[in-house]
C-alpha cells in the first residue's frame, strides 16, 4: 500500500512552468532521493507533498492517518525555550497516548472489560512507539547530532547551523510516518552525518530526501528521482547507481538520436530530389511517413564550463613544512606533529565542527600566527586561499569589478575570464551582494584561478554547489598540477580527491595515507591512527609563523642525515662502514680531491639557484605592482611578505656564494 502517491503534478510561478507531469509512489519503508540542479523545483515539490503549497495540476494522495514530518532548510526562526524543552516537546502523539493511559488508570478497578481492552491497546501503542524509552531517545538523538552540551541553551541564541540540527532532532523525535527532508545534511559534521545515516536506516523510515550529499544518498536511499526536462525520471539505487544508469541512458539516447537524424536527413534529401519527377509519388509517401516519425530528442547537456586552474612553477618538492605546532586563539585548539605539504599533495582536513580545522589551515597559509612552532614555505610557493565565508565577496561591487581587482585585468580580459566560469552577458554586471550561494562560489573560484597558485587551500569548497557543480569542481581540481589542501565534510568529494587525510581527534591532528574509503576500512578493523610526536627538541622553539627559506633545504646536520637515511634505507649504516674502512692517509688524499670536486659542484648549484631566485624576484615585483594598482591591500601585503622573504633568501645565497668563492681562491 502506498504511503504517498503523486499523480501528474505540475507547478507554475507566474508564466514560468517549473515542472509538470510528475508521478511517483512511496510505499512503507521506501527511502527515495530527489536530485537535480539548483532552481528546478525540488523544494517546491517537497512542500506540495507536505501540503504546504498547492499544485496547479495533478493530485497528492496520502494513506489514511499518515503523519508527515517536513524539514525545511530554514528552521526554528521564532522558537522559544531551551534546547532540551524543545526536544522534549516532540512526539505529540506519544503525549496524547500517555494522557489517555493516565486518564483510564484510576478507573481500571471497576473491572470494565471494554475499559481494560482499551487500556491494553493504548499501552501497546505507547510502548511500540517508544514511549517508555523516550527520554533515552531524546538523549541519543541530541548526542548524535552534537547538541548534548546545549540542552540548557535558549533556542533563540543558537547559530543557524545549531538551529538546523535542533530542527532535525525535533523532527526525528516526532517519529512521523513519512519524512520529507530538504538538505538535512547542511551544517552537520562527519560524525553527525554518520549517526544520522545509521538512525534513518535502523528506524526503517519512509523518506523522500533532497540532498547534494552523494555519500549520504548512497548510504540511505534505494531509489532516485532525477529532475530532467521539467519532470522527474526514476532510477534504481542510490546516487552512484543513478549516475551510472543516467550516463548509460543518455549515451544510448544520443546514439539513437544521431542515427535518426542521419536517416531523416537522407529521407528529406530524397524528397527534395524526387518531389516533382517520376518518383514524386514515392517521395510524397516518404514525406507522410516522415511526418509520423516520433523524433528522438538528444539529452540536454549542462552548460559547459571552461574552468582551469594553472599552477605556478615551484622550485622544489615541498611547498610548506612545519615543526610541531599548537594553533588557536589564546589557548591551543589543535596540536600537530611535524607537517609537510608536497608539491603534488592532495590532503583533506576532517574533524568535528569547532575542532579547529579552519584555524589550522589559516595558520598554514600565514593568516594566523601559531601559538607554538614554525611554519615554513618554499620561496616560490604561491598560495591561493578560498575561505568558507567568502567575506571579501560582498557590497555593491559588480562581478566584473570584483574580478578586475583580483587579477589586475582590463574589462575585456576580465569578461573573457569570467565567461569560463559561466558569467556571461549581463551576468557580469550583477551586484556581488545579490549573488546566490552557487554564483558566489563560482566567482570565488574565478578569482582563485587568476592567482596562478601552486598551493590551493580550500575551506568547504562544495558549500552551496549543486551536484553538477561539485562534479565539475572535482574534475578541475583533479587536473590541477599543484598541491591541494582542503577542509570538507563532503565524503564523496574527499574520497575522489584526497590521497592523504588529516583527521583532528580530541585536539590532535593525526595522519592517514589514503582516501576516505581507506580510512573507513581502517576504522572498521578497530585499528587506531598513531599519535604524532607533538614536541621537537631540535626545533629551537619559537612562536612566529613566517615564510622562510626553501623548505627543501635541511635545517641542520641531523635533518640531512635523516633525509639520506629515509631515501636510501641504509644511509646511517653506510656512513659507519666507510668510517671503518678508511686509513688516515687514504682519508687525507681522498678528502682533498673530494673537497675540490664538491666546491666546484657547489658553486655551480649555487649560481643556478641564484639565477632562478633572481628571476622569481623580478616576477614578484611585477605582481606586487599589478595588485597594488587594483587596491587589494590584503593580497598586496601577502605578496609583499613573500617578496621580502625571497629577497632575504637571495641575500643568504649571495653570502654563501661569496664564502665559496674565497675558499676556491
């Protein structure tokens, strides 16, 4: 029996037809995903199914007595009381059953058989609905969604993300027969996402959910409704299964449409050639037959982007390296061991909300000073940082102006660049302040691309992006030839891009080499990630964060020896063997020859490095001038600091070269 039946539903907003002829059914226990680009009507369809909006055509039918729970993206804007009060106010049907039980109990001594049967029935319903365990369920749900510590907080004081989680908790505690969820994974960290997935599966809920979280859809749903050409098409399985089926279906349709187009063109050519000759009767017959042919429409392809992120040259194998760090504001939020970001790194930083992920990456890019330890980046490192809030994108500036300021471009160059990010025509004159979340993300990426960084640091880059935009971003980042460090809760995104994961657990950053699936397998086996070494006696202390000399250069004899040992697997043993085999005379003669050879080779290497660094310094000077003209103070300061560090490193090389020259003489 169907819990929900949707038949030929259509909706218009003014003259615009949003969707039409939408039909599907949900049986008890069905869990169905609703997917499609932003703006196609997913939220509107959910509101119609919930009875909050009316359809312009078609009808909605619910099984008798069905209780609907609907979660919108904006919730609890006017709610009063504490978090605990609001959660305990859920499950009105349980309170009604409990009230009826309490009303009957004083009269049970009368021996009325009908009253006894009614009490037994109500008690059974109360127990089956979890009434006796409700307090424990409240604690379980609040804990799972990260709200256990907020029970005494006033709802009015909660952040937007906390209100969303409380709204979801209240909805789950209401235990409806049909759950309609609109982006329920927004503002949830990975732990809360995994808890929610388990809860929905264990409760055997009937669900219709709109989400951009592909991992969530794969875990929870068994059918997918996809918005296509103004209606919905049904597919078996979760998101990954849907994506494969749709790709196969579109490829087959495209081939069939191409074959039909060739046949139609051949028929039309025959009609044109023989329409007035001896074969005109045959031509007319073919024309009538052609008029009856049902044309196969080629699948609609999304607007193609021209996104490309080009990496600046990096002279070395390391972009950033650190001593053990403590990062935070006044008190440490996160402690780390020694960290290294290689030139081809693909690192995902994960952890609970508030764990310090953003604080860590801001420290690594130089926006914040480490409380303890040092951050060093290569002289040629160029960092592109995409902040989560994108606070620099606001005000009355147009999209075109925002692009020109960042890239030092003229109008034509900026418009050409923006077109690759799908800002075309009048779109470039939109005020940045009125852009949608997805448009702001595209503009931020366009500005990022203009910086030609060799290290991209991205904080929640998939926020506000629909499924297609996320897939396009993945393709672009996968082709990026520089290093990538990103914070994300999007497990599908992490799994596709990351080759190393840095989880923050109880205030400590750990490391795992592999993608998200690999980390899940490790955790399922019961193994724990090793604790990093949080102190470094040879680091020399210090609390400054800055750009230092090329991170490839070992910081002392111990580091150099360790590096040789790691690369050869036998460096220390070989050194000891050579010491045992040498005699004093042999050592003297070979040492003199080796020293001369090393000096010549060292001079050549120094001169090559000096030449490369002088060229980089000249390029930076030009960049500083361009950015200063645009008025971007923050970027000017960052490039200026990079220029100063590079000049300092170059002076050190000059001094080293001078000393080597004196020794050679």
